[in-house]
C-alpha cells in the first residue's frame, strides 16, 4: 500500500497513518499504518519530553513509508517541523563519503589510486602509497589529531594542510577510527579534484541532485528552508558550564586502551567551547566528519538512492556499479578504536542481524542514516538531544521495530 502524497503546503499540519488513523499526540507527518509500533516508540521518546525534538524518515524501495517529527527545536519551545535539521555528528561521514562516490562515478576518482595522485602534497612523510580506499576504511595511519589548539581545529583548510604534511603512525594499514581526521582527508581529496570546498559539494553533489535542502555542512545559510535545532541535554549543559573536557578526560583514563583511542582522536583543549552558548562555533566551520546538519527526510532520501541501485525519484544519482562498490566491506578486521565496525568506503557496517548487508553511519548521541540493500530499506533519524545515557537506546529500540514492520509490508 502506497502512502498518500505529502503536499508541502499541508505536511506540517498533517498527522495521520496511511489508513486514516491518527498519529500519537504531538507527532506530525505521515506513516504507513504497518509502522505503528515504530511511530509510537518514537512518540514516547520525543513527543512527551519538554525541550527536545527529533524526526524519523523511512523508505522502502524508494517509496516513503514514514516521515514524522515531534517535540521542540529548542528549550524555548520552538516546534520541530519538517524543515528542522540538526547536527548529525559522525553520521556526516556518510554524506561526505557519498560526495566522493559521486566523483568516482564520473571517473574523477579511483578508490584504488594513491591519494597523492589527486593531492600531491599528501605524499609528504612517506604517504605516497596510501590509497583513497585506505583513507575511507580508516587504515591511513592518521587517526590522531595533528597538534593543534581549538582555534586551529576550527580552520578546516589548515587541518587539511596539516594532514597532508603529517607522518602516518604505526597503525598504517590497520583499521582504527579516524574520528575527525577522515573528514578533512576526504575534503582535501575532493578539493584537489574539484577546486571546491566540501560545504559547496554537499550542495552541488548531494542536495541539488536529490532536490532537497536539508543537507548542509555546518549551519544552514540565512534564508535556507532548513533551520538548525539548538543543542539541548546534559552534555550541552556541561559544555555551557565549561566542565565537559575535565570529566571526559578523567573518565577516559579509566577505560581500557581500545576505548581510549577515539577519545584521544577528538579531544583538544577547549573542546567544550565549540558547543557552548546560543550560537555554538561548531556549526561555523567545515568539519566533514562531524558537523553536517540534516533533516531526517533528506538523509533518508540520500540513502534511498543507495538502496535502489543508485536511482531516486526516477533519476540516476549513482551508477549501479558504484553502489555495488559502496556495499562491499573493505576490511574484516575489527576496528582498533571502536572494536566493532567493519568499514566500507566511508560507511560502517550496520550491526543488525536482519540486515547483514546493511551499512551507513551513526553519529554521537544516536542520529544517523543507513541502508539495507537486500530489502531496499533506507532510514534517516535525527534529534537534538545531547545525552550519553540515551545515545544507544534510540537505535536499539527502533531498529528491530523497523525490521518487524518491514516484514509486515512484504506480507
């Protein structure tokens, strides 16, 4: 059963299942009635909790089956709408990887080629043989941040230059999560090929071809339909009080060594400052590994193209052969920092037993997008809640319910 077409004029006020039933109080959008359990679980998480909000979009073989939102975009009570975006943290890596996939699709990039073939400066300090595939599968030996203070980290072109000049560490060739550096590495490759920044490429390679606005790197420009939600939650509160880094560092010292690595790759003195205040500075830079601002529906539409052999809305976004390349796992070694993911070309495998071929990227606190090529399922899920306690819960509850509903749509 197809969902009714969602008209832009009525979407913000629409609240219904495809069979005419009403969505839970506080939830707006539209959903196939077979996803009732998904919608009600989402409502419990976001429609009844003051100050937070989120959105969930699901499509199956290119057809939207869920497009809902609920809650508040800030603590002042500004309602979440279909045009509310939020920072998706490491899920930004999946968007940045899709930019490179578009370049590869046009023959501008070969994943097996050395990075230095496109970015000559990258050959410095013995990196001439490191390939694009090694970078995208977190095997470039460049996971640690170059020595920098917070002001320098906010200068994205400087960080690209620092990484081009850096010397790889002893883990070259072994998978270890390049939490922030992989974003600047992808940007440096893309800039060398196109002469454009990753923020510009988010628009020209992703948002415009998909006919969406809700995919930006950093803060959406003034006048854009997409409006960024405020950060809220316990971690944001600590950042405003300037106590976040001390607690993170103290906690990290008590962790086993494998768990310390991702913290070491993102911690910089003054880290809390980029999240603090009413206009956080994290949104005013280009951090392709971490500060994408997306709506759930736009993120789901991007992954829908990957679920449908590169076609979205009847238009070719990627060739089927490129999509097959993205699906292939590049290393079956466990990541040295995260211990779990198997890496694709900029995406990680999605740990769901009902989607063994699934991949995508989840970010800190739970936002993210993913695709299951076998079933044609694509998901975009975003929220503004900065709370470590809730981070694993959102996906753990929603994912099995989504697969259960999917079995119902097949029936």
